[in-house]
């Protein structure tokens, strides 16, 4: 028991020293933690961990169905979003209707098969042109600005990471650059806990994450029985800090800094 306490103490001390290095601007191993919306059941706990660890992240938001009976961008959650803005987090669109790209259609003008999984038309497939897709990205960004009081980044994440070159170009033409995630940055909270335990996912992340990686988690996954957060979130942050990593938002990411400056 004493040896375990010593090990934990050493880990926390190492993380604290890494945190001081970040505060002094000396960290050379940044990672970029991002959260997509979900049922929001774990959102308050996620916020507590981020505040306690003094970590800033980027949230990608859609108006997804929540455990509280509304959606993740409704008035019930507005105070939560506003508090995150006050803490210095960043925000970006995840498309308002959590609209999955299902395929491109042939033709000169770009058109796409789209299937929303949120909103009044969830589960139905539609044909959208570039303008309609852009409007759905912008609708989420506008709602985020309304509930946070902070202008979102000119970035977006397509649900499921499903895209095509035509879709990405359409979004870029209306002012939004796409953000995916690193292979090691897929933190696994969408996977079934029966096969992928929190312990296994945590160790895999700590073993494989590299400097510069964009990390992905969610604010609640309906299908996972044993929630990834907060069980893995704080140990992951502490463990990465102990290895000399620092946490930055996508506003600081070298691949997006110039785009954000030019389109904000």
C-alpha cells in the first residue's frame, strides 16, 4: 500500500512539474483534446475534471438528443456552455443535426446524400447541395455563439469522420476547415465496454499518443454501459502530463492557426 502511495505521489509530482512547464511556455509536446457532444450525461463531470486539471479543450457541438429530454444546445444546457467559455475553452461546429455524409451524387454541382441522426428528421436520408450542408454547419456555429457569448472557431467536424473531397471543399468554400483526429487519439469511448474496458483504453492511450495528436472523446455515448469519462479522463490527463505533454486548444494548432486568423 505504501509503495502504491509513493508511486501515485511521484506521478502527481511529475504532472505538477509538467504543468508548471506549460504555464511558463516551455512545453514541446502538445496534444489537443477535443470533445464531441452526446447525451451530455457526463458533461458536468467532464467540466469538473478539466477545471481541476487546468486543461483547455475544443468542443464540437451538434444539437444531439440528451438525457434531460432536449438537445445539447438547448436552453437547459446554455449555462453549462457559457461557463465553459468563461474558462477559456474553444468551440466549433459538429453540424447542427449531427448530419452524416453518406455519399456524393454525380453531377457538376456538388450534392450529397446526408442522414441526420438528430432533430426532427433524424434517421431519414436526404439530398443536400453544398449550400444546405454549409447552412447546417453554420446553424450549429451560430447557436454556439448564442449560448456561449464567444465566436466559435471556423472549423467543423463531420459526424463519424465521414467525408469526401467534395464535401470538404464545399465546407472550405463557405469558411470551415475540417478537423479529424489522430489514430492514437481515438480514445475509444464509442466502443463496447464489454470488449474494451476503461483500463484497457487508458493504457492504450498512454502507450500510443504522440506529440501533436488530436484526441477525441464525447460528452456521453448512449451505447457504452461503462462510461469512459470520467473514469479514464483524469487518469489520462495526469498520465500524459507526467510524460511531459501539455494540452492546447485547436486555436493553437499549427495546422489551423493561419486558417483561424484569416477566417475569424
